[in-house]
C-alpha cells in the first residue's frame, strides 16, 4: 500500500506562487493507494470513480499522471483521510500516493518520476501550482520551498504541536490563486510590498524554527495572517477561528493553504487540548498534529 502525507503551509502561501519562499510541513494524515494490472484503466477514491476520457477533472488528472509514467491498463483504489479542498493538500497527497502505487507495480518508485507525475495531475486541478503541496507530500518533515530551488529539508530546534480546524467550506485553490494574481495586476505597488513583507516573515520564521523559538514563530504566524487578509484571502470564519485559538492560549494562528474558507492552523505550546476545546465549542471540526524535531523522511 502506497502512502503520501498531507501538508500544512506554516508561512508563505500565495506569495510562493510569485517566487517568494514558503515553509510547509507534512502531516501524518494523508492518502493511500493500491494498484493492480487490469484490462481497462480506472481510479476509485473512496466512493468516486473516474477513468481517462470520462470528461471529469479527475479523469483528466489520472490520464496526465499515467501519461507521465508511461503506464496504461491499471486499476487503482485510493483513499484520503484529509478533508477535500481545505488547504491540507488532499489533491497532492492523492496524486503522490497514486503515482507511488502505480510505480510499485514495476519496482521501487523514484522520487523524480513521482514528482513529474504528481505535478501533471496538480496542473489539471490548480492551473499554476507553485509545487509546494506536491513537494510536502513527497518529502514529509518540514521544508523550505521556492519555485526556483524546490524543497530544502529543515531541522527544527523543537517539535511543533499544531491545532488544525476547518473554518468554513472549501474554496477553489485555482480561483483563489487567480484572484490574488488579479489583485497584483490592479495594485502592483501594494502587492509588491505585501510580497516583500511575507518574504521577511518567512525568513525570520526559518530562524525561529531552527532555534526552537516557538513564541517568536507564533508572532510571525499572526503577522502572516494579517498580510493574507490584505490579499483578500481570509474570511470572517477564518478570523473567528484564529481569534478563538489565540484566546485559548495559542502562540499564533493563521489560515493555511489557499484560504477563502478551509483550514486554519494554531501553534500550541505543547498541549493542543485548550485550543481544540475552544474550536469544538465554536462548532468547528478540528484535530491536532505534531511536526518532528528532525528533518525526517516520509
Ligand atoms: C495552496 O496549498 C498553496 C498556494 O500557495 C498555491 C500554490 O502554492 O500552488 C495558495
């Protein structure tokens, strides 16, 4: 059974599409897939089934992934433990798990082929992805990521305990990325300042992560959330979830992923329970996850 992890972006989403560095972490929840040879090609994800040429986005993504691997005649069964479209990398995790399962039929999966196949899949859903979701799903651990340089594993001074809540219905990553790009065209100077601000937060966050300075990292998450609001990707539900988390003792909180709805992360000082309790009381589905102290392999 092939597995790939989901992800949270700690800082730098959206800006990463425009060349700024971002920091992401693989999370334990993810996707699994198993493949077998078959007369016709088909993919089932939980209760949804797709095949190349069926006209669905999933069918097109499957077709692009298999073309990249040069494989036909395969039946794949996949499953995801991640809420779909909420910024937790469900699409990339599925792509990586499926690409690994298909390669398992021939021998060991190669990271390069997995990356190429998963990128082809992601392009169907996301148009102009930076590649950070795919990189996080492949590498796990905590990564520094730029479009130009790809992923670099980071070693953390202290492990992170994160609360993750789903604050409102999912939004389309493709549409959110397009709306930020349009904002950049309408107000280029303001946009450039936002990107520069986010870049400096991400660089400081790397230092805080490596030094194990969790209070410092928390403040940087809060500042990143302010700049994301300025890019019009936050919502009232996201702001409320961040407020609830901070009031319950979180060191910092922000949306993660494309925004417009979806997931919020809160950096907790070890015990996530008070933050999770506050979210549950506010009616939000949530869970906690740990990001390890070492730059660990998937
Ligand atoms: C989505 O998880 C992250 C975005 O920055 C898009 C991307 O990097 O492709 C919003």
